[in-house]
């Protein structure tokens, strides 16, 4: 019998990821508070549910991809209460959260939900292509049960131990490195442009040397996020992740000046492109 999984949150990332699971022959029951997103998911073969409870009622596992940590906490707290009398449900949390918040949620729902912390990197393109980097943590038993799902969604899956929040910590480390590359690339191209050198020529030259990075390799797409902004193109996800990173740094007592600069420059670039 085909395994049934629930998917909660069918936005820019969640929609194509749920669709990828459908293409492997799995039955996916999805829920989103936005009827238009539910309709888009149905077009990909996801069965729409009228509520979270309906979505998980037949599922062997649930996957969530919500925009904020507060939304994730509210969802999982409510779901744990609704499932208090049944067996624990495996829930894979795939959005980016503060590691401390992830730990608090895992402790609060223990015994009713078995959480696997599995944020991803690779953006909407990675979600569409099933090439995401998945940074997972959870009990070895839970990871073994959900690993077939993660292998569909990611080109690389990294198991980072049993500690709740370990996957989130790795994702935040990814965001710091990405933010540094983003701020550095913006600054570097401003410098070379001031000397009349074409951006594409500089990017090609630097990519062949020690200044190469994922950000530089995907620079045309990266800058399109603010130069041709739309609510569905990933810019808001990037800003949300950087803000979450700074909040986590403040809570943990880490000074993150480069990440702060990257966010400031990103918002300034979007503002300038709209003039």
C-alpha cells in the first residue's frame, strides 16, 4: 500500500516539495490556510484537506514548511493536544527556526509528536528540482523512518545527531556564510563598477579564482530577487531567514555584524530598485 504523508504549508517552498513526493507515488494530503495554495497543490496531485487534523488523520508522517517559528510552534502545540490519546506521530519540521525554539517545541510535544528537525538550503529552485541540502537531527529511529522522504526532497541529506535544534544550528551557520558572500559580492561589484568594469565579466573572472561562491555562481538569480521583486520569488524568504538568524544570534549572545550588514544592504537594494 502506498504510504500516506501529510504536508502542512504549501507556499513557495512547500508546494514544489509536496509535488515531488507525489511524483514518487506517495499519497500526499496537504493543508494550507490559503485556498489558492491548496488549489495549486491539488493541480500537482496533492489531496487538499480542510484542516490540519484531517490532513494527518491517515498519515504515517507529517512535514511542515511554515513561514515563521511562531506559526510552527502554534501548529505543533495544537496538533500535539489533538493527538494526545494516539501513538506519537513523526513530524518533520523543514522551515528555518531558532535552535532554542526548536528545542523548546520538541520538549513540549514529546510523547505525542516525534520531531525531526530538518531545515533546508537551496531556495525555490532546489525545492523544485529536489536538490536541496537537508540538515536533519532527531532520534536515530525517527530519522530512519523519515529518511526515504528526505531523500526525495534533497540532493544531499546530512544527519547531525539526536539533539533537537542541531539541524537548525547548521542552517543558521549556512545563512551566516551565505550572508557574508552576499554582502561581499554586492560590495565588490560596486567597486568594480566604479571603474567601469562589466558585472558579468567580473563575476566570471572571480568565479574561476579564490573568490568563487554559491552566491556568485547564482548571482543573476540572486539579484533578480530584489531587482524584479514579487511576493513569490524568494526575496521574502531570504529576508525572513536573515532576520531569524539575527534574532537567534541575539538570544545566544553572538555578535553578527556581517549578517546585519547583509540584511541592510539587501533591503536597501530592493528599495533602490523600486525607485
